[in-house]
């Protein structure tokens, strides 16, 4: 286990169509809570075509199998193994890529590899693997999908500004029929927009931007691009914002600085209008985004906008799945809308999204270690978020599974208050090297709370 720093190393090292739907309810073991409805977009708001970002969706179902005799390079499929390939294709610029299919309940059994051509230089990358197991997901019956069924999806991969793509799909068993691959396969190419988009702030009253910003009152003024840090004494007031008793003294960590959705340039018209809440947050599930580590801290907002668009447009979720995200410089970002101090229902740990919060470190940590600033920011964020409900980061808490591939529906599981994704779902997430840091994170978060 690598040492965990107890002092901050400087989190500020980064440069720093909503459709009206019928009311929905969050399905959670303790009883459904109604969705808080945000106001509909009012006159004078920008249309979708005026906002940055775009998604190209390329059908893959008709790809013909090809046989490869001999490896093309070290990362090529095994000799003579049948693959399905999308030949090199020039496309509109994009920076993030993933594969989706029709039924979220159907797994992708096989390997997906991608290579891309860098915009400007014209140089092709080597083949890169896309993580094919869909491990971040909403709970069944949670009302995700904006009226359409949630899709199955791979993890998205950040490839940087690119203008051409080639894809290779290898079934787990090449001797079986082509139906081994899920139906409705599509390659999703996401353009998150310019690296520094225009900041729209809170927007006029009655807009989704205004509703998203208002959800963070009184932690920050309307239209704020960040929620400022607060010392431990001042943070006691945050408990009442989270729905706890006013004036109740709890063990809580100092509030860290959090970049708001306005700060990373969220297009609020993409997400569903309504916010869905569970009860008090009793657990943190730690993730890696599996988007790779080839991004700069200045690009982190672009990576998040790409994830957001992929989760909503491509996977058919109501919003980005994670409640918070942290980049390699330790900057913390607000994820799913609804208020950073509130118990917002996420789509991060199938089976255990209720009464939990999902925190994703941007990157892939199966073979690469997360940065110390990122791990430290995780401890500080967990100390604050769990402190809002008076929860000890070192404890375990009983949680009722809503069903997944590790625990059956209705089973009560004693989870660590700070758990890795793999503790609730059979997955490699959050990566072996980040998972190894969690015992130290629990201890550090408890110290930050003054325990």
C-alpha cells in the first residue's frame, strides 16, 4: 500500500434537451421518494444546436467477420481468430469513444479495440482496449432512461482530439454464431466541445441552469462556478443544508473546494429536468472512470463533459452517473445535479445506489497508481460528505441490495462506509492500485473529521 498524505498538496493545480416527463419515483429499499421537479426551460434559452458538443453514432451490427492469419502487432487478436472490424473511417472530430447496445441486461462477451487518428498531426494511435464490462449502472426500476430503456455500454475511452477511427470486435468464443455479440451495437464518438467553453453561469430564472445552481444554495451564490472551501467550524452549517437538524454538532471534515457543473461547462439541457433523492448518504463507493490516464488537468472538464454526454445521450441515463469526480491534480467536481450536500441518487454501483454517493477518480488504475493529490482529495471529500450524516468513515454499514451480479435483491450486506465498486458489484473497478489505497483513505477521512 502506498503512503497516504495527511496534508493537502494543492487541489487547484488545474487550469481552471431537458424533456418534460411524468413524475417518477426513486426505487429504494427504504421507500420511494418523489423527484424534485426543476422548472421547464423558459423563453430566451439556447437551443441544443447553440450549445457545444456532439455525438456521432455508427451502427456496427452488420460488420462482416474477417479471419486474421498472424498477428498484426502485439495487441492484435490471437492468430486465425475471427473478428469483426470497422475499417478506418474519417469522421467529424471527437475525443471520447465507447460502444453501446440495445439491452443493458445483456453483457458484451469479448474484446473491443480501437485506434484513432490524431486531429492535426494525422498520426494513428496504436490499438487500445476498451473496458467491455458494463459495471457503472443505474438500479433497475430507478426511472433512468428519460422514457427510453437504458442501453448496455462499455466504459468510454478518452483518446483526445481525433478525426478518424478504426474498431475491432472479437467475440469471446469465435466459433459461436455472430449472435454472441449484443444486438444493436453502435460506436459512439463524443465531441465534448471546446476545451474552454463559454461559462453560462446560473442562467435566467426558470431554466435548467438556474435549477442546477439553486440546488447548491446556500453553499454558493447563483451561477457560481465553484463552491468554496470552508473550515471545519463553518462546515457545521452544511448539515442543515443536507437535511439534518440545524445546529447539530457532528464529526465532519472541512468542506473542500468543489467545481460546480457550471464550472466544468455542463449542458443542462441534456439531462432530465428532475432531481431524484434517496435518504441520508451512509456509504461512499469509489470508482475509476476507466477512461485512461492520457489527459491533462486542463482537459479534465472536457473529459467530464464527454462522460456526461456518453451517459445521457449514448447510455440513456438521466444524468451523469457519478455524484462527484476527481482529476489527477486533486480537483473535485460536482457530478449528477441536485446539490452536492444532498443525497442525490446516482447511477454508479448497480445494487447499491440508494443511500450512497459515487466518487470517480478520472483515469484507469488497474496498472497505474492514482496520484497522491487525487487520493488525498478523495479522503477530504469523503470526510465532508459522510460527516453531513454523522457517519464514521472507518465503520461498516448495512445496505440492502437492489440486485446485481454479486448480491441478490433483498440481501442485507455489511459494506465498508468507504467501499470500492468491486465490493458491491463483480468488477475490476476501481482498479487494483486505487482499491489498495482505501484502508488508508478510511483512516485519513476519520482524522479529517476529528475522530
